[in-house]
């Protein structure tokens, strides 16, 4: 079985947008754990939650150093797109995905009818997050949220989730001692954070509770509701593999550079399988490993994947997995130019940072900021501006 990759390891998507407005004392972090928890309790009560629920949630809360270690270790996202997809989209995962689409066909039909989200899209997330519920994480949820709220790196993102966990305890939807999940506090088969569960949870099986850990129907419809909230457009594509000519204007590729499909067609971009959609639909041309590697048109629905997870490699993989489950064939890996080692990528990021580009943390991960900077420098140097960093580019920048 291929180990699932939890999306929180790449990004903390949507947490800030969903964060509850909090009193000034909510900004506190660090220091004495007992004092910190007293402040959390005070905030929860101020929001109308019961003292009993706050006490029950926080009574045995503790810092989990394993959570902090996981928060600082994201090496898997240093893989190339072809390496990452090969690891995550195994034959076993494909087979189980198709089996689950058939097993829960009625639930998926309801999800598409009520929320407009295809079963293949939901199933791809379900498979990548937890292997269809098989690997949901063994971190105590309350301790994970306490740890990340107390830690002063991003308390504004995690503290609202801790307050939401208290609300779930009050509704008997979370057991502080027994509920486990991902290291960043996500729960259940599609790995939802407490705020998301409260706002978008669906009791699909009619038992009076949203049980994302044990109920596949609840997980499926909750995911569909959340995906729709992120902006999914019904009956629209999300990603499609294409072929591209060798003499394109590569500087026009990448996220944020969408054009009508008919303009891509005019430049020689064609569907590798099937046909392209209406010429008026907009799309961005994605080249995960440069102009010689796989190529995809990303349609407006692809933005939903970026809301679910900001990691380019994860989102493109999840979107591609969805197309496979919907019937598309394997992509053509092409013959990409040699990429950079971890040490070389960090060196490149350091150089780009010194030139004034915002590449974020020097972490060896080819994120959006690094890709944009690479493309800008390729243009300046007269190199094919496909945003794929190579040893040749690094040599010219040294």
C-alpha cells in the first residue's frame, strides 16, 4: 500500500480564511502551558461555549513534540512531479479508487447532484489523504492543536481550530482522549479540520452526527460540500493533458497566465487524448518539469485544488489522479531536462533571494515563488522561460 500524503504537510489551506475573529487575548502563544490553556478556555467561554466543554477538552492537553518535528519536516515535496505521481498514484490505489466509486455509487451520485462535484474528484482526495480511510493518523487531535496553537510560528491559524475542537466536544462529535488524526489536527477519511467539519459537515447516513472517521458517506458528502464552497463549477473540467509545440513562447506558461482555450489551440496546443473544451473557456498551461516534460491545461476548477492545498506538486497530482479515475490514461512523462539536487535548489533559492525575489523559505522545495523567480531569470538570460530550474541556469546565476 502506498502511504498517503496529508495535505497539511504542504500548506495550511483555508485556515486563515475560515479563522474566527478573536479577542486580543487570543493572540497569546508560548510561555506557560497552563496559562496558555487558561486563555484558550477564557476565549471559548467568551464565544458562548460551555465551561464544561472547555474543561473536558483541555483537562489533559499536552505538548506533542512529534507534532513540532512533523511541522518542520516536509522533504517529500522536494520530489519531481513524475516521482511524486509514481509514488502516490499506485496501481493499488487506482484499483481501490475504482472499487470505492462503484461501492458508493449512490452516495457519489448524490454528491454530484447536490453539490456539483464529480465522484472522481472526491475519490482522488480521499485516496491521497488517507488511502480511503485506511491511514487516518494516530496523533491525538486536541494535543496536536494545542501544540501548534501554543507554538508561536502560526498561532493565528491553529488557535481557531482548537476553539472549534472545543465546540465539537460540546456536541459530542470529538472525544479529547480518543480522537486521533493527522499531526496538524485534521480528522477523518478526507482529513478535515474542526472548523471545516463544523461549517461543512454533512450527516449523510442520518445518524445525527458527522462521523468523518468511520462513515464513508459522511466523509464523501462533507468533502463535496467543502469543495463546492471553495468554488467548484459543476460540469466543468479541471485538468487535461496536452501536447505542446517545441517553439512556444514559454514565458506565457504557468499559473496566473490563463488564456482562452482557442488561443492555446492557435499556438499549437492540442489534447493528448480526446478533444479540448469550448474555445472560450480559460486555461493556464502547466509544465511541472519544464517544456520537455508532461504538459497540462488547468481550467478554472483547478483553483479549487489550490484552495485545498497550496503545494503545486500535490495539487497537480490530485487533479491528475481525479482525471485518471474519471477515465483518462497515463500522462506522457516526456524527457525533462535534468533538475537540481536538494543542495543545488537551496543554493538557487539563496541566489534568487539575494536578487530580491520572494522565494519564501530556503527549503529546497520548488514552490510558486521559486518558479516565478526562475522564469523571470530565464527570460532575462534569454533561456527558454519554462520555470524549470536546471544546472545550466544555476551555473549562469552563480
